[in-house]
C-alpha cells in the first residue's frame, strides 16, 4: 500500500495549491483527480486551432505586491506565468440596457470614487461610505493584507449583513445600487442574499488590479504542474476516490480509489464538492445531521456558454469585459430561470498567442433543472433530443448577443457552446454550479475542520468563490495542519 503524509482529493486550484503548500514543507503528497487531466475547470479547451478559457477569464489582485501575486510567488509559480493587465481605467464595461448607459469601472479606489461621483453627483456620501467599507474589509483580512497579524477569528469572520441591506442603508438610487453590486455575477449570489464581506473581498481585489494571464487558464495550470513535478507530488489522474477510509475512532487511514488502489495517509484534504463526502465516507464517520446538511446545501446556478472566434482583435473587448444588464432584478437573473432577453450577459475575450485569433466567451446564468431530464446522459453521448434543445437555446442566446451588441456581428463567429450538463461533467459539481456552494446569508457552508480526525476541507465552496477564494481556502486549511503563523511569516517575505 502506497503511504503518504497527506492525500488531496481534487486536482483543481484548491487541490494543487494545497499540494504545493504541504510539499514545500517536505511532506509526501498524493494528489488525486477524477478527470484525465488536472484542473479541468480552468485549463480550457481548443476548437478550430483556438484555445478557449473556461474557468479563468480575469482575476483581481494580481498586480505587483497584491494578494494573488504574493500567493503565486510563495507557491513558486509567479515566474512561470506572464501577467496581462486589463485596462486600468475601465476593466469592466457595465451596460444598463434600459437606459443605454455605459459605466466603465476602473481599478484604483481613488479613480473609482471620482468616476462614481461624476456619474452620481448627488450620492457622494453613499459612494464614500461604500468605498471605505470595501477598503476596510480588504485591509482587515489577514489573507488579503499580510501586514496584518494573523487572527483566525478575523479569517473566519461571522457575517450578519447582506449586500442589499448595506446598499439600502446608504442610498435610494437603484442604478447606483446596480453599479455597486454588479460583480455579484462573479460569485452567483444576488445582493439580497450575498454577504457584504464576501462581496467586498471579491469586488475589492479588482479595484486593486485586474489582470488575465497570457495563455489563460492553461498557462496557469502548466505553471502549477511544473511546480508539482519539481516538488515530487505524486499525481494520480483519471481515477476517482471511491471512499475515504476512517476507522471506528474517527481517524483517517487513507483512501480507496475506483481502480481498487489503496493509498495510506493520516491526513486527507477534500477539495471536491462537499456533497461528495456523503458517499465517500462511512456511515459512522459523521452524525446523520451533518450528512443531511451536506445533502441540502444549495449551489449557485449553472450557466450557458458560447464560444466564438474573431480573426482580429475585438475593440469593444480589448482589455475589458462587457456586462450587459437588462435592468431586471439580479435575483431573477442569477436564478437562471429567465430568457436570454431578460438575462445579464457576461462577455470576455482573449488573444490566443498560437493562432493569433481572438477567443470570445459569453455566459448567462442557467438553471440545471432546465436540462435535468438528460442528467443521466454522459459527455459525448447525449441523446438527439438534448442536442436539438441545446442548439435551440444557444441560438436564442447568440441572437440576443447580436441584438444588444450588433457591432459584434460579422466580427465574432460562435462555433460551440456549453450547457449546465457540460459544466457539471467538467467541474464535477452535482448541478453544474459555476461557483460551488452559495455563500449567502441563509446558508452555513462546511468549515475546513471536520469531526473526523485528519479530514479537512478546502475549495471555493468552503471560504470564498473564484480562483482567489480557492487559493485562500487552501492556505486556511493547510494553516490548520502545519500552523497559520508559519505560513503567514512565509507570505510576508513576498509582501
């Protein structure tokens, strides 16, 4: 039986990050991924010779000395990626369809304040209150501001206010509220349910800096793979963890893979979807109430994606994204239960360095239930009825894009698309969720530590959504294992 110090379940960003953190300390690590390749969510795919991004379009806080940059330097992958900055003066173009107004969102907090004051001159007090609250949240987080002494209580802050309540308390201007909350599309929870601190940490890092990575998610994945190999991490792909072996004393003994291979270790970090623990652990490992809670936790909505090619750069998407908002409620939009005409549309583009063409990705929220009748089908083996329905809904989506942005017609040709079933099978989430479990006011997501000794959890469902959220969760969990002060001291060397 192969023996390790730690077994990490799931080869996404959280899993790869956890593996590097622990391997840097000299631990023997096995990293297990059910997909044939690591990081299926962010590594993207190639069509017609063009590389498309899926889980990585842009990231916040990657500027020099900013949180994500410091994490990448500590992990040893910063030298293997090339930062590509978004337009500092307007990284997102937020378009309100009802009025036709464009709000070009800048990175710098000072410039953001100036721009918001120009757009909403009667709301200066509200704007100052919002910007100050966002900055304070970033400054007080020991995982985003390494000058802070590490404080676990601050790291595991207990939130009691929603984004909507915060905005309602400072302004009655509904358009301003929309501009200040549009980034909830980046984590899939509407303002009425979103935790203010979560929103501040997601939105705030983009006001520090907004970047993509040259070569996209595939380049980031390769950087991780290079470091994993150098540090001797044993990578096992295309083999699922069938069970986490836990003895009668509730101590982790190892895992058994679908292939029948057994791996022995006193520690297991589960970075896959938390619901998978229900089937993977013995009945005696947890109380029935805990497993029931896992089973009933709600995911964020899934999405429909369109992938297009332009032979030339797309001026409207050069260094920025487009977020087209029809003016309807974010609650309806993020439920994924509205037509494309009523939905918020997110569009991004990236130059493929190998083909010289521009890859364009468009996304709208979509409910898994719309495709649930084909849930038992497998990737590449869907029935004809599904294919016809997929073609129909993607055609409606495409027409809506061209209706709102006719300038894209003729320059961008959409060649492929994805539905919640596609996303489910690549992201290994039960309902094709784009961001894992919802981080909302009425849901208490699992903590990193479980009642089983040696079994810990990480991933965007645990701490915060997105790539930065997954990385932060890995540092939190690994800090529990090897010491928060040790990791914080090491991170400070790069700050």
